[in-house]
C-alpha cells in the first residue's frame, strides 16, 4: 500500500512538471512577407458589380496561393475611366445610398445618379467597400484602391 501511494504521488508530480513545461512553450508566428503588385483595370464599358467583385478579390489577396483570411495580403488596384462604367437596369435613377447620423431625423439619402455626377469613382468605392469583409482589415484594404475618372 505504501508503494502505491509513493508511485501515485510521483506520477502526480511528474504530470504537474510536464504540464508546466508545456505551458511555457509558445508558438511564435512570423509576419508573412507580402509582395504587393499593382493591377491596372480599365472600367470602360464594364458592369459595376462584376468589376467590383474582381477588385474586391484582388484587394483581399484571394487571387494568390498564399492567401490567409487573417492577413492583409492583397495588391494595389488602379481603376481608370470610372466615368464610363455601366450599370444594369434602372439603378442610376432608383438606387439610393443611405447614411444615418444616429440622431432623430438624421437619415440622409442620395440617389446614385447624384453621386455619379459629383464623383463617378465614389460609386465603385462604395460597391467594393461593401464587398470586403466587415472587420479591422477593411480600412487598410480599401486604401489600396485608386480610382481615376
């Protein structure tokens, strides 16, 4: 009986020692080296939604074999001729962008046609912005989008 108690206490001490050693080991992940390229896209005659999905995937880095969802590994995108983009249906007259200030009566509305008249690139930016993942990486991804009219 005495031997049994000694062996169990030794086993317990050994288990505590092993678990403390395991807890001390930390996995250190290295920051991945990101090689960013510049993609130039001509928007002349292209449909807004199809162009935006293509741009969102490039900004996110899904076109690379080294894609990781938690790493911002996308490329730069330069879009030219944004004023010559097409929309399907009656979106220019019917689509409305909303912005709410948070106060009563603070709901602002803008038609797509008004936004397009002021800045055609803003429509592309808004479409791509809503296609990117809603997390902390989205702001850094959208900064790599450059739209020229």
